[in-house]
């Protein structure tokens, strides 16, 4: 904490010193509770935003924020605004060719007519849902891309820090 010091010289030649605590601005660092507004743009298209929703809250250093974004927010304080570019290696990584899986069309729900680009919800062995995009439709099979939809993409965030505690 910084202190401002005020020295007053009295008529008799004595100095009286008074100190007043001045709170240093709290900056984002490991353990900080951060509240921010954001807009995410990829390939020139707005993908997500907190506009019209409650601001995003997270704790710096807990690993729940993309590494590249968290790193670039370090040191900011409430009221700061910043445009942040996050490369794929600090976000969702590069697409993994091993994440392409060919499955029989008969395994899809019967009401679905598969089309390239269609996003389906899959379920892993633990019962967690995940998105899967149809990358290719063949005669009897579809090639499902299990990579994160933003894998290989550079992400552009516009952020405004609301609070840092």
C-alpha cells in the first residue's frame, strides 16, 4: 500500500508529519477475483459476447480462462479496456487429425439428414456432452470432427475490466 506524506512546519519550527493511506489500484494477478465484459470475434464474425448478460467472473490463475487471454489480462485494473489477440496455441490448439472419426450413418438418430457443417451433440463414456461437426458425408458413413470448433483459430477479444478483488 502506498502512503502520501504531508509535512507541515509550524511557526515554532517543529515539523508535524501526517500520513494518509492511499490505496494502490488492484491489478489482476494470481488469485484475483475478476469481473469483465467481453466480445469475442473470430474471422471477422462476432462469436460470443457478455452484452445483455451478466459480466463474466473468474479467478485469475485457476485455469478456467484460456491461457493466452489470462496472460494478457495480468496487470490490468478496474476500468481498463483492451483488445486481446489469442493465437491458437494459447487457446484451443491446432486441429488434431486423430479427432476425425468415421461412423456409420445408421448410428445417427433416424430423424437427422446429415449435412456437412451440421453440429451434433455427442456424449462421452462419463456422460458429458460435447459438440461434433460433420466434416464429410459419404454413402454409408459420416466423418465427424471432434476438434473444438475454434481449434486452429486466432481469437480476438475486446475486454473491459469491471472489478478486480
